[in-house]
C-alpha cells in the first residue's frame, strides 16, 4: 500500500469535487424533481414525494455496506467512478418513466448505485492521507453534504421554474457523469502488482462478526445515537414554534444564525481534529450537544432559543470531523470500506428511528419530553465514546 500523503494535494480537492457533484445530482433527482415531477407530469398524489425520498434513503442505506466491502477489495476510486457511471441508468429510467412507479423505481435504484459515495470517499481519505490531515479532509467532505443539498435543491428548482423538468434531469445526469473523471483522478491506493485482500467466502460472516464485536462497534453505535437525537426533533419543529409564540418562518430565521455559524466552523473544527486528541474533542462536542438539548426543552424565549441553538450546532460541528477521523484512525485499512458502510447504515437507522420516536413522544408527552429524549440519546453516545479505549492510529 502506498505511504499516506502528508499534504493536501490537488486530487484531495478533486475528491471533494467528486463528492459534491454526485451528491448534487442525487439531490436534484430526489428533492427537486421528486417533489414536483411525479405530481405534475405522472399523475401522482401529493404524498408521493415522501415515498420517493424514503425509497432513495432506504435503498442507499441498505447498499452502503456492500459498496464499502467492494471498496476494500477493489480500488475505492474505481468503485466511486463506476457508481457515478452506473447511476446514469436510474436517472435516465426516471426521466423516461410514464408511471409514478417507474419514477419511484428509478430513485430507489439511484439509492443503490449511489451508495458507495461516502464509504469510498472516506476510504480514500484513510488510505491516501496521513492522520494529521484526516480531520480537515473529513470536514471538507462534511461541507459538501450541505453544499450539495443547497445547490441541488436551489439549482434544480430554478431550472424547473425557468426552463422545465427536462433541464433538471439533464443537470442531474451531467453532474453525476462529472464525478467519474474526478474519482479516477485519485491516485491508486495500491501499488501495481500488490496483492489485494483475498476473499474467503466461508469466513465472511465470521469476519463481519469480528468487526461488529470489536470496540469499533462503540463508535458506530455512538453515531447512530447522536443521529437519532438530531432527528428526534424534526417532526416537532412546528410545535416548537408555537411553544415559543412565533410562526414557523420566524423559527427558521431564529435558527439561521446557528446554521451559518456551523457552516463557518466546520473547517476550523477539522483543523482542531488534526491538532488535538480526537476522542476528547468528540466527548466535548457530545457533552455540549446533550446539555443544549436539555436546555432547549425548557426555553420559551425565541432569543434564548437561538443562542442555545448556536451551542448545539457548534457541538455537532466539533463532533463530525473528529468522529470521522477517529474512525479512520482505528479501523484496519483492509476493513475501512465495510466499517464506513456499516456506519452509514446504522446512522440512517438512528435517523429514521429518531424521526418516528420524536413525533410520537411530542404528541404523547409534550415538546420537553422530545428534547429530553434527545439529550438522553446524546448522553448515551457520549458514554459509548468514553468507553472506547485509546488505540494507536492506523496508517
């Protein structure tokens, strides 16, 4: 295996670009087109957009471990490039669909073919770059999640309004296609002629058990816990605005400074993750998040709510790059793709569970209960990270 690089080279930013354009493509398809196209052109009902989003997310989460497993045994850059090319098929399928079910099937298939994005990207970071750079690169990849969401939603909506649905489909296809050369620009992580990890089919379940039975599982479960906490509150936002005595639009304005602060702080948080011990950073961030959730449950002033939201977002901002880099540090190189795929699946399960539990808890026991459950889930994640033993960084 090649020696890790100790500098941020041009391919590193090419990797960030590949993640951005392919994520933008999926957002255009699922969020922008999925909200309008089936209803306007295919005769679908108003609730169909939710089915589209669920089909994409569930398929994507289910397929991530498989793509990560493939990335461990093939060049992750090749899996990333092949995924981008193959993803053109579901986009064209959805574009030529004549029934809502055809569009739904296209988005579900896109979830499958796009599932290698995060396992492959972070696997490349772990293989190619030294531990001293993983925090900053993890932060840069985290930024693309929000940038791709904003650009894809806004760009798709603008093209639909100004030109038409067909233009948005072609934007999704062009962006996805652009990800392939950017992925192939990455240098290979294996030397020519180097033996790749051998697949022993009879031992696959035992190897998976070894991964899940190791202390790495503590980090994966911690991520599922704090994702559950974050999504616990999404179904209750309108009720939160009513409790604060403001309308929903004003609640978004109150929360906007916190979101902008988080966006500005994510890259500095990555720098901190490269220069300070990562486990204490994750513990500090999770502690701030848990305390913020507990406080938000009792706040009734919009201004205090906005200030505590700033603390909450800063806590999450501190956690994300440090957690990603810590996971890359402690997982053996030949298992990075699989573990990252499993992490994506468990985080998604936590998010889906949080959305369901949050709505039920708020309806049954009130808004403070939902915030306290979020605080408790975050405290559980903090305990899991605290129980994680210190490990030597992998190369």
